């Protein structure tokens, strides 16, 4: 199976490593909360047409390795996943709406994203592979 995906006029392989943290990096992502975050991230990723390759919910941050189609912007994807996950988690675990998570602020404002390429090849060799499609 090719690592590339196909759309009507596009062949793509857009794989990203995304990391984000809860507000103030509190150590809150454990037990049922971590399970809910895992389920929500997978569900909301699938709704946007993204494929979760790996997801690791640590006690104070989330690592996500995901393939996002080129028609979806990375910032839009992260905003949707973080926003909808926060709403779902805060509705299910009402005690988190108390301090320090007052309001609907579950996640910190930013995130880290890196384009992920499992194999590092010289540019020339990589271009040869692309033209062999």
C-alpha cells in the first residue's frame, strides 16, 4: 500500500506531529479524563477526514501524529479538535469548571506542530520517488 493518499486531482502525504497542553500545564489528563480526551480527539479527527496514526495522552500534554488532507488547514484542524474536545470534557466533568479551569478554558492557547517525515532522504532521491508515481 502506498503511503500517499489520493483526491480527485491531488496525491498527498501530509503527516504532522502536534503537541498541546492543558491550561497552565496542570497534570489533569489521567484516568477517565484522559480516556475522554483520547476518544474525542479520534472522533473529531475522523469527522474532518484526518487519520490518527498515533495518539498519546500524557498527564500534562497530548501528542498527536495525524495525516491531515490538504483541503483542511492545520490551524483549523487543531482549533476544531481542541475546541470541541474542551467543550465535551468540561460538560462531562463539571468539577473542572471550578478554578483553575473557570469558564470554558481547558487547553492552553497555543500548540506545537512539526511536519513529520519518517524517512529522511536527500532531496534528489526524494524527487525521483515522486516522479515514479
